[in-house]
C-alpha cells in the first residue's frame, strides 16, 4: 500500500516520537495529537509535522481532531493509538474516578479514534490502525487492576476490529510492549545492556508490520527484551 499520511494520537517524546520520525523518513506526512501540544514543538520542527490538541477520551474532541486533520493534511492512511493513563493501588483504596479515567483514556479513546479512522478508510478502500498495548494487555499485575482492565479492553477492540476489517482491506494490529522502554530518564542498565526496549527498535517493528503484504497480515505481535520473562 502507498501510505502518505499518518496520525499519531497520544504523541510525546518517547515511542511515538520514534514512530513519527521513522514514518516521516519513509515519506509520510505526520500529524501528532496530544493534550499538551507545546511539548511537540521540537519534534514538529524536526520532521515538519503538524500538532493537534486532543483529549482522546472525549468524543467531541476526537471528532474535531479528525475534521481538522482532514482539512489540513487530508484523510489519514495510518492511525496509531498510543495514549496511556495509569492509576495504581490496592483494590479497596482505588478511587472510582481514577479508574474511570484510566478506562476512558486506555480503552474508550481507542474506540473513538478507531471509529473515526475506519469511517474514512472504508471510503478510501484501504488503511491501517495500530494500537499500542503493554504487558498488562495479557496479564494483570497486583496493585494495577485499572491499567489491566483498560489494556485488556483495548486488545479485545483490536482483535474484533481486525477480524471485521481485514476483509475490507484495512489492516488492524496490536503491539504488546512487554517490558520497560528506554528513555533519557531511564537509560539502559550498565550491568544488563539492552534489557529495556529501545523505542527506535519498537518503531521499526511498527513500520515492518505496516508494510506487510496483505496476504500475510499480522494482527498482533509481542515485543520483549531478552531478560523479560514470558
């Protein structure tokens, strides 16, 4: 497929920045959506991307995001959903409002963004929607029930979408990032090199999956460093 435009929702300075740079290097025009767009200025300047303000958990803001993207860059060929919100604590101490926010950002926002993306991709006859998952997509950890709830739901959404939309030439894929991602604030440990996932390496897998021939599409892939247990 010829992917010309990509929208990355939940953009920041980590994994989404690596994805944006790599997609740009491969000829795509990039739109970056986040609640705080000021942090995106250096990346936008670097790759000539455009920034869009959006809270992905709010229907009206998601609809406005896609309308603005359509007007400024044209309908997106690729949409990446990367927002995350986490609240932790013992089950009896969790605040319901915090749990609700976790579910809204992690899962409901994925539905809102996916729905708007697919409406446009069905009209064009092709497209791709990529969801970022986590270890919590397949295993719930103690003191982290809300995040597991959200990521399990996002995985279910991706699986259902993939089965519905693959026959319509829309590639839906879910990426389980099973481990910590390296960053400026969290460098690789000297005693265990490459024990954190490098964001540029993850981004390369996103691109590889995006470029798969449709006769052999992947709907889900797990990525983990060599020290991470299954």
